[in-house]
């Protein structure tokens, strides 16, 4: 879809109402990870360079439409100013934002208190959205992570002002469109994690667009059981066996090959350093009641890395095993590093995001070499599921 960018608009002398995500982790009143703050810097710098004044709208926690002092954005102010290298005027109420004191009018950057303190935000009330629009001359959405929410600050306000995507939003959209909407074939995906039920829409959408789908983690167990395997105490969603069969039939019809692990690391204990054995996984597999498949095996890893080497585009969502505990992180680490190596060599475009993906890729020390990693979570998944995101649609 077509959407406006910062570069498409004249911002000189204008207040740019900018939706950002600075919902960062805080401990004892101190920001412990400023990644989300760092990611909005290009947008803020671009607005300033074009002569605009960023007026930041953001949420912090889930106050559910009421003032909760422990969820005040004031706690992020020191980290925000340190990252931006500018002083930031903090405005405590919407009323104060509508009647800015002289000192705030002279500020380079303005941050308005937690937008979710207002019930009209999550309800996307038209009057509240119109009120927000009165705070700016232009609207910029740089919060892809909440673009799947039809809130006043993510969707409603865009109907009242010239609207554009910020640098981070632009990077997210270009990466996702390049990976799924207009990919360079052959294109594949690694989809892992615990449950099929949480990714039904994702799997159904992907098999229509991919050349190969690599399934791992606990969800692979459900597909293996649907083919006849008896997997003992492994995590399996027995009520979704027929759904798994339908997805496999759909994939075959659409020409998408599904790769399931042909062997796995099987243990009787779910703990780090547990004893394990490598077991073939197929329709004839019959594990004992207390045996669990906790990771893909060496032959499965060889097949997965060979498949990755054949691709031009790879989407990654979820780990291939119980990556939190060694040695059941082996498949995730090996596949991630293979993808990173191909990407670094210029042979592969890799886009990853959602769930435990970022943690898994960081653990594998592969994240830095991926083409793009989204921290958006729900918005990333909904885009991959083929759903329209209200916050993106409003920019078109």
C-alpha cells in the first residue's frame, strides 16, 4: 500500500504530533533497556532537521484509562534526554498541552504524559482523537509495535492531520513488504514456538506465499503426531491434529514444501544439562510416556541449514526447540547462525520478529547479521498473518 514518509512533507515551523513506543523496562525508577528509545532517534532527528517540533505521544504500561502514578512517562525522561542529546519538555496533562506555557513553547521536543491515562485513547473516541489532532499540524506514526491497535493516537488522529510514517515505521514496513509482499524467490520461513494454536492464521497465510516452510519447536510435534507419530510426554495439541493435516494439504496444493524435523533430542527431564538421546521422528515413532522431544536432531539441523542455503528470502518467527536450556538450544543456534552467515555473505535477506525470536537470535549471537529484526511482537505477527493493521492503513 502507498503511505507518506517524513520526506514527503514540509515540516518547517510545524508541530509534528509523533506517536512513539518508549514503553521500556524500568527497575527501581531507572530504565534498564533503552532499545526502544534508541530506535526513535532517527525520526526525532529528521523532524528537527526539517525545522519541525516533535510532540511525542506514547504509552507506558496498561493504566486502562485512568491516572496511575507508577505508570507515568516521567520515569523515562532522563533516558530519553540522554539518548536524544536534547532537553525534553514534559507536559503532565492534555489540558496543559493545549495551553502550553511559554517555556514549553520554546522547547525543541515535547513529551506528553502517558496517553493511556485517558479512556478515549483505547476506545478510539472520535472527539478525543480530534482533540489530540489539535496539538499538532502534522501527524507522524513511528510506533509500528502498536499499529495493530485502533487507538486514538495510532489511528483516529490520522484522519484529522496530514499523516506519514516515521523512520522506524518506514523501515518496518519496507522490510516486511520486501519479505512477504514482494519477496525475492525462493522464499522460506522458519516458524517455531510452543503451540500451533497461537499461529494458525500465520501458518495458513504463509503456505500461500512461501516456497518452503520449516516448522520446529513444540508445534512441530503436533504436525508429526498428525502424521502418525506417538510422542509420549512431548508438548502436543491433540485437538489440532486435523487442523495440522489441513495446513499440510493446503501447503501441498499451493506448492509450499513443509519441512518437519526428521530426528530430535529426546529426554525424560525438562532441565538444563538433562540426559538425552537422538531419536528418528516419523509416522512410526513411538516414545514412552515420560519421553519428550525438546529439540531438533543433527540430521534435521543438516536439512534445515541446507534449505536455508537455497533461499533468497527468509522470514523467522520462533525458536526450533527449548532454546532457553542447553543442550536443547542446539537447533535454534545452528539454524540462526547459518541464516546469519548467508545474510552477511549477501546471499539472503532475513527478516525476523515476534515472540521469543529476538531473545533466541541474540542468544545465538546471530541477530546483528540479520537484515532486519522487528521488536513489534503482535503487530509483526498480524502483518505476517495477512491482516490489515489500523495504524498502517490510516497512513494510506
